[in-house]
C-alpha cells in the first residue's frame, strides 16, 4: 500500500543536495514521519474525547500542526494550493519557526516520559538537512499520503521503516551500529522469554530492535487484559542511547510498532557510576548489542567502573551485570575476543561474570553476521545471582558466506533454539564443566571438541616438492588442452 510512497520520499532525498547517504534519508524521513504520525494520533484522540464528552487539548499550537502548514485542505478534504507553503517560504518556516518551537518543548517539562518531552528531545537532537524547499514539498506531499490509523497501516509502515534502518546497516562505516539482524534478535528473545510484568532494558538502544521484538513477543504471548496492555505500554521497556541519530530513529521505530510513549533517554549510559545503581534501578531482563569496533571512552568515564578499560563494550558489560536484579536474565552481543584476551581487564571481567552470574550459553556467530562491520561476535546469555557451573557453547555454522545478499535468517537459528532448551551436544554444540576452565586467565575461547583439526606433519621440503609436482601436472594438462584447441 505504501511502498511506492517510501520510494518517492527517497527519490526526493536523492535529488536534494543536503542529503547524501542512507543515514541522511532515515534521519530526515524520521522527523517528517513523526509529525504526520502526531497529527493522526491527535485527531484520533480528539474524536475519542468528543465521544466521551471530554475536553481535548492538542499538544501543538494550531499554526504548527501538520494540517496547518504541511498540507492544508478545505472542508471537503481537497488540498488548498492557495494556502500551502513551498520553496523558500516552506524552508524558512521549518528552519526559523517550526524547529525552534518544537525544540522548546524539552525545556517546558521535566517529566521525560511525556509526549511533550519526546517532541522536545527529537527536535533538539536533529535539524532539517533538506536544502531545497521544493524538495521538502515533494517529501511532505508524499508523507501526507501515509495513514497511521488501522493496525494494517501501522504494520506496513513499521515494516517499511525497518527496511530503511536495515539499509543504514548496509551503508558501511558505522552502519552496523544501527542495525542488529532481526533474525538474531528474535532468536535471543525466544531463549530469554520475557514475561508480562518484567522490566526490559537496553542501555545501548540504537534503533530499538531488541525492545521492539521483545514487545512483539510479549504482546503475542497470550490474550492480554487492559491492565497488562497498560503495563506493556508504559512500565516495561526502558532504554538509553548516546547518539542523536540513533535516538531519534529508535523513538520513531518504537512509535511505529505501537509503543506510543517510549521510555528512552538520550544520554551516555556510561556516564553513571555503577556503584550508585540501587535496587530500585535494577531490571529483570537486559537485551543489548553495545558498541564495538574500536571506539573508546575517556578516562573520566572509565573511573565509573571497578574494572577500568578503554574498551566500550567491557564497560557496558559491567553496567549490565550491576543493573540486573538477582535472578534477572541477560543476552549481550560482544566481540569474540572478549573470551580469550589476556589483558588484566578482560581476565577480571570474565572472572566477575562467571562468579556473579550463571553464564549458561555462549552463541558463536559466523563472520559477516553484522552488516557493515567485519567484527566476529558472540552472544553471552547469563542469569545473575549464582555462579557458573557449566558452559554450553553453540557454534553457528550456516555453511555459506553471510553478507548483504545472504544475510542471517531465522532458519539459520532454528537448530540453536531447539538444542538450547536441553543444551544438547551435537557436532556444533558442547558443554564444558567450569572446573575445566583455567582459573588464572579464565579462557572461554570457542574450541569445538567435535571438530578435529588435521595436522600436517610434513617438512617444508616435502611440501615444496609436492607443490612442484602439482604445478608440473597442471602445466601438462594445460598443454594438452591448448593442443586440442589448436587442432580445431
């Protein structure tokens, strides 16, 4: 229904000098989609208030509502071309009036969970990059064709937006920060299995893939009461995001998937001293793919952690362990080098994880699982409150190269999900008793005991001699083929 509309929006972005990458397309479409969603949302609330004989007060002043500046329509619903802004007038209105007004919302309320605050946060972190007012008019006209009313419309819009985020993941450089393969997320959530009433947290929320899939999982788990639906909407999902672009996209993504006032905060998770985390701050479930790929935190940030390190993902792991309630469960994506690095911080962190938590599963992912990065990763599944006794490893072997054209899919992970329930041993899975782990370095490397490596015991001279023989054989075959061709 709306696929062509999204294509038209991207075409308008490509023709504008202010947008040059998939990241720009996602960012700029986000704020425009948000304002259209807000208009539909408020119209729906106004109708419900009228039916209930209640007073309704819109969030935005009249002149800043979508139906006043974006697409003005007459009483019969036709566009009034005499009243709509375009070209330089439209750009000037957006840059000089609309954005400053929306940005001011952040200073007008202290409650971070209100819609007003979310509006202020979004427009404080983003700016209009579209340089041509006529391009803006094209985008606005296209977005106006979208409807956020029926569940079918919302489902399609969320799927199209998800595809846009996936394209960001394909855009190289830092694209992988924004997109965790949804097949992987769904599999992780099936293993963790969050329940209604539990709090779910992601301290590196990105595009909110983990929170959204957890919402879908819990929403479909059973027939929910009105009270349970309210709990799911308002008191279940929490997240923090440092990067402004990811924050805006994560908010919009959650809204499109049905979480109308996401509890996401824009800040650096690692700025908080973990010693100050209290019981009231702890959560039942943590699902996260913290930043990896060489980024480091400054020394004053490292001082917030007992195990000081410049590796960002290690700081996040300490934060997650501290943030979990006793009995709480977590699944965290991390570089596979964490399992074997011999520096003091790596050893200390592995020791802490094994002693304070039951690290019950390590999922070893193939290279290329994360688009836009070349980093090899594992997923750590653990429960806080009791030490590890056994480690169950699963080495995901998809028997193909994974990349843009062959991404990780749900079928690839079916065997992992099935075997994880009983933690069975197969060619790709095995169990290790904690007593077998070296307590000096706590090496947790993925070493599949079911795969015996063939060792070549030949001397270098013997290997060179065999290469020479093979080269001569190849040359003879080539001469024979060439002779046959010449005869023809």
